[in-house]
């Protein structure tokens, strides 16, 4: 706008100059009129240049606004740099990865694949009496949890995973029972059992967990004998036997550690075979068989101790006879 005003004023000055030039020369033979016209035009141009200087305030105002905006940007960038260097501010700015379930409780971790598999297999145990130890039972268990039957593809070992999960679950239950009994004894609220009675009760408690699935348990036993299931089956069996002996008070570190566990493993396996064929009320024949096997182990241990004691007595007797013989012959006399 200021430039437009200056242009208009310059145009008026030029028009005045043109009017002076176009005037007749007779009015001023010495061209005094021409000089006056040039002088007037120069004065007007000077006035216009002076009047145009205050109009620069608008550009000055824009420059000040630009500097203020730049200063604000520098301050914002500096604050961002400080927050980036501050771990607390960085943690606060980080997105919240926690979640809330339907009850409104906040959780920090999501369910893993192993946990989901365990939930499905636990739910599938309800359908074992109907479908046996099969993928159909696993699919039915998944559907009760609101999952698709296609989730059975998570179990690469098939129904073998269901059997192994059940065995591990039973072993965990027995360990909890034995630990609670041991705690009650330490608190003086329970009586200490003899080793034979403790072993008998522990094995019976563990085998009774098969009763709800006894009709289909032979199928499970055959699946455990498959080559790819044998390592896990033996691992669960050794864990079971070791836990029973531990809570029975065994702390041996010699060969007895192995012999005791081997003997109890044989008792458990043979009693399990008798149980799946037992038709007596409450499996009474099975528990009688178990009593006899436990008593055999106790008798063997007693016999071994007697043999060891007899052997030590015989060795001591022979050593005493040798000393007596040396005394009679004079070999022990000092010379």
C-alpha cells in the first residue's frame, strides 16, 4: 500500500513537470519557469521519500513476530530435549501396555501359549469318560472355553499331551497333600507315620486319582508306552517317587537312594496294572496287593540290615581269632 501511494505521488509530480515543460517559452525567455518546475518536482519527491519512512513499521512488526515465534520454537525444542534425557519423563510419555479384564482389574501380562494349552487340557478332562483320551476330548474342552475346535492344532503330540498333562496334574496334587501333612506334623498337629504306612498311603492316594478315568486308563497307559512319550512319562514317574521318599524322611546320599526309588517305582507300576483289572468293591484287592508289596520291601530292608550286621559280627570275630592265634604262637611278643 505504501508503494502504491508513493507511485501516485510521483505521477502527480511528473504531471506537474510536464505542464511546466509544455508552457510557452514567451513567459520566461531565460527558462526560469523550467527551472522552477524541476525544483518543485525535486521538493515533492523529497517530501514523499520522508513520508514513506514511517510505513516500515509494518515490516518491523512482522520481523518482531517472526523472532518471537522462532524463540518459542527454540524453547519447545529445548524442553523436548530435556524430557528425552529424563528417564522418568520418557517413561511417563511411553504408551501404557497394560490392560483391564472384564472385572476391571488391571493386569500386566497376557496369557502365554503354555497357559492357554493348560486351560484347554484341564477343561478337556471332563470329556475323557465320553470321548476317551483323544483329540475330540480336547476339542470339546476348547469349546467350553469359548474357543474354536481348531485350537487343537496347538497340540503337536495329539492326545498324548492330554495324558501327560493329567499325570503332571496328579503329581502336583499329591505333592501339595504331602507338603500339607508335613507342615501339620511340624506344627504338632499331626502324628508321624512309620515309613511303610507313609509309603502305602501316598501310593494309594496317588492311584485313587485314576478312579474317575479307570475305564479309559488302559488306553492312556498304552499311549505312554509310545516312543515319543516315554521320556516324559519316565520323568513324571521319577518325580513322583522322589517326592514320596522325600516327604517320607529319606535323606540318603549313597546307593540306598537308588535302591529305594527303584523298589518304589516297581511297586507303583505293578499296583497300577492290578488296579486296571480289579473289579472288587472300592478296589480292595488292589490295596491288599499294595500292602503286601510294601511289606516285602520292608522285609528286604530288614534282611539287608541283618545281613550287614551279621557280616560285621563275623568280621570282628575273625579278627579277634587272628589276634588270639598270634598271642598263642608268640608272634605278638616284643623282642
